[in-house]
C-alpha cells in the first residue's frame, strides 16, 4: 500500500509539474504568437524566393546479353564449360554503369550542360534554357580550364561589351556583330547569335569544367531498382528546369544504349576475327585427315567393314543380356528350391514376381500361397487336430512336392540354356578379338576426321550468329516509362516548410522560456522562489499604473494584498505576535511599497497599524507619507527625553494607519539599534497597535536588520522578479537555517499571476502587474 501510495504521489507531482509547465508557457502566449508570425513570414519569403526544384522520372528494363555475347558464351561452354563460361549479367553492374562518370560526361558534353545562361529580367538575372546567344570555348581551352569562367554580355549602343573573369583575372572587350571571337582568361571563346533570336537584354554565362558538372549532376541523379527480383531500373533526376530534367534522362538512356551497343559490336568484331582464324586452321587440318584416310583405304584395299563390326558387337551384346537374364532366373529358382526344402519354412509364403518366366511354375506357386492363406484363416477359428485343418495340411504338402518337382525341371532347363548362350557368346568374342589390325587403324583415322568435321561445322554456325548479331541494332535498355516531370515541384515543399517553421518557432520559444533562465543572473519566475521550500506568503503583480491599494476597490493589486493579509493573519493567529519585519536583499526591491500597502490593507479592516521606519541609513518613509517633521526612531534611540508617542504621526492615508519614521541618518546606525530603548519602544508599539510593520534596511548589504530579530515576530523577505539576483536565494535559506531572522516568509514582487494555476475572472483576467523603476517615487 505504501509503495502504491508513493507511486500515486509521484504521478500527481508529475501531473502538477506538467500543469505548471503549461501555464508557464501560456503566460508567454504573445511570444509564441510573435515567433509564429515571424516564422511564417520567413517561410513565406523563403518559399517564394527559392527556385523550385522539379523531378523527372523514367524506368527501363535491362535485357539479357544477346547476339555476339551469347554466341561467345555458348562457344566457350562447348569448348571449356568449367573455366571459360561467362557469368550472368548482374543488375547492380548496370546501375553502376548508369551512374559512371564516363556516361555522365558524354551526356553533359552532348547537352552542353557545363554552360549555364542567365538573362536579366527586371532587377535580377534568371536562368534560361533558350538563350539568344551561345558561348563556346575552344577544345584546347576546355581541356586546360582550371575554374569557372564568368562571361557577361550587354549591348552598348551599336556595339556589344563583353566582360569575362576567372580566378580574379578580368578581361573586357567590345565587338560589333555576331559571331564574335573574344579572348577570355580561359582562352578563346566564340559567341554566336542563335537563329530566330534577338539580343536585347544583358546576359551572364557560366562555363565550368565538365568534370565539375559531372560531380554536380551525379548528385541529382538517382538510380535504383523497383524490386530485387526484377531487372527494371528506376531513374530520377532533379533540376530547376522541367525540360532539362527530361532531356537529361532521355540523353542518359540514349548514351547508355549506344555505349552498350559499341561494347557489343567490339566484342562481336573480335569474335568474328577469332572464328575466321579458327575456320582456316580447322579447314586445313580436316583436308589433311581426309587425304590420309583415302590413302590408307587404297593401300590396305579396305571397304566398309564398320557395318559387320557393328553387327557382331550388337549380336554379342544381345547374347550377354540373355545370359544375364538366364543366370538371374537360375539364381531365383535355386533360392526358392532351398527355401522349400527348409522345414522351418514349411508353412511360409513363397515370393511372387521374381522374374521367372516359366508360367506353370508361377501358377503352382500362386496356388500354394493361396492354400497357405486359407490355412492361416482356418487356424484363427480351429484347433490343430481339427479334421478340416488336417486335410488342409495334406493338400499343402502335396502342392509343396509339386512345386519342388517343377522347380527342379525349370532349373535343368535354365542350365541347358545357359550353356548354349555361353557357347555363342564365346564365339562372337573370338570374332571381335580376331579383328584385323588395319580395322583398328581405320577407326582411329575416321575418328579424327569426324572430330575435325564437327568442329568445323560448329565454327561455321557461330560465325553466322555473330554476323547476324553484328547487324542487329536492338537497344540493351528498353524504355518502359519515358521521362516525365511532375507538375508540382519537390522543393521547396511549402506545407512542410510552413509547418516546420511554426513548429521550430514554438520549440525555440519554449526553449528560451524554459531554459533561458539558465544564463540569467536574476530571478525570472515565481517558481524559482518557490524552489527554496520557504513559504511564499504573497505575490504582488506587476501593473502599468504604478499605484497601490485603494479602499473599496477590487482590483488585482487589492486582491493580492488581501490574500497576503489573510496569510499573515493565519500565521499570527490569536497569539500576541503582531510585529512584522519587512526586508530584502538589496534596495529597490519594493519592500517600502509592500510595507505601506500591507499596512493600508490591515487598516481597511479597522486595525490600528503602525509602520516603523528602521532603514536608518537611507530613510525614505517620511518622504513617502509627506511627513515634514525631522524626528523619528534615531532621535528616540539617541536622546533620553524623547518618548515613543513623540515619534508617531498620522499617515494621512487612513485614520487607522500611523507612521514612526526613521529620522535623521545617525553616524553609528548599528550601535544605535543595539540599545535597550529599542525594546522599550516596541513594547509600547505592541500595546498601542494591532499590527506593527517594520520597514528595515536590505539584509544583503548591511547587518542592521539582523539586530531587529529580537523585537519582531515574523520576517517578510521581498524578492523582486527580474531584479533580485539568483544567488540571494541560498542566502535567504541560510538565514532561515541559522535562525538569524524569525520565521521567514517570502513575498514575490513583480510576479506574473498568469504563471500560477489560477486567474481572476471578469475584468481582472491575466496579464496585470506592477513595475518599479530605479526612482523610488514610483513606489508610492
């Protein structure tokens, strides 16, 4: 239960923290609004200033190797299939070829993409794909180009002025008509007026090295496969101009097919040369072998003995097959005979489909097995001495004897057939073994002639295939979807930029609000004060009017002091603790303003309230109340004939509010506050007034306030937003731990109530507050 209760508390604290965070951000809604407007305007300018980027796409299918490549593959598969057979085409290789610099360089050179033209349109220059003039560098100059060449042409009266620059070298000259040959830092350049165009507006031309253009355009090209199981390649290209993007892909596919065709024709040409050489060599060798065969037959007077030899071999093979069949039947009959002669197999079934060709024997075996099965059926229902079972055994024994007799006859017949087949086999083997020597030599010569003839025919066939492949002009990449550019640009993406800019503006604004205080040295929120774990007894808002509380009013300032008054009354209770010390870290934090207004709030209840000025080093209380008499607490403490009632004056603000000003600045303020008369004065104050509020000196500068600890009951420590330093908070906590000040409670001056998780309805709302300047008069 305790663990569950702890988890619930942690969850509740987390929820409270999220609510605090929400209200903290909500308090700065104007910041978010301003940041959103600025981000939206910036995104709008970016979207409308940035040049749109379009994407063209196409898809091609890569066909398998054909023509001469296939012919060569089949050729080497015939000759040496284990070492020279070529591997199948890999789609990844073709993708790398499409991305290769050599292919892209051809595309860029043929489309002249290393030159960009811009024409003046109003105040700016915009790129154009149809310029009125073209600029061409000499081939020698292009080969030695070391950077980007910038050329500007404009019309000056009847002449044309051209300026060129490269690597901080500028050249300017004029000409009268086109075509013009001008000298540039990169070399000689030719300017031509294109047919059907007129040169009227200034132009800029940028000529870069083709390899630099390759590096740029390769980043805009994407080559990928639609699936791992297909040979379809998807091509996409991004460019500022729709038509140029489509032209690039069209030219890329064209160059790829042309390059593949050149490679194929090169391979096919080399293959034809190889085949022609081999045909010449094989033709000569085939003629030599055929001449040798002709001479051998004439010398040995041989005819076609191959037919007789083939007949003898076939006949011998047939007899060997018959011998194998007879021996197999003989072995099987011997096995069945021995099986039947064994008494332990007396009632065992005989094998069938054994390959024995004697039908009578197979009939007896089937009948024998049938009787055995009948006996097994009878054994399931009868005893062994049953007459029916005995008669069945007699029939089985008779059949068994008949089978044995039949097997013996079959064995004898098979032995006779085996002997006859062996005799004939030996006859034909002797005929083959006595084949004349010249016949074997004839076969050797004939074999060589057949090998040469087959090889010659194969080479003729491959040469025809290579010739047909060389004449074919089929592209390797077949276009499935021709290049097409989408109407909408892919960049800049307006909606994404608008949404992203608004999102980033919110994130940055929230980051500044939440983490900007890390780099600040002053307190910026009420939450920082609350983190000290000391009670925050009141939050005084920041207001533009700069006025205090007024009787009978229900403004946010009055409500804030009423809330602080209620908290103080709760702390004092019914005890005789009515003396409140008001202090701060440094001057200017508003402790005097809060002292006066808090006293007025108590006076509105009908309580007699005395405000005591003990900031004797910088006394301002008399000035705030308009008291002209130069007498106060310092006079009472330093002079023996002055009584406490002599230094108490009406405030002029409320009949129940009185003031005991500080008086003149003494030379020894610290020692003055240590005199016993101070306790006597406060004893009198406690007797005459319901509440005594002491406006003391800042505790962070001097130690005067610590001397008042013995005469006061509570301490209200004022912290002002955007004024009090952060390092003052640890000092306040140390004062509480050390007991140098009694019961410290914090008052936040200039706080933003919108940061709190509550608000005022009606006309109060959020956003009221009160501010202070360096001039103390503003705190009246």
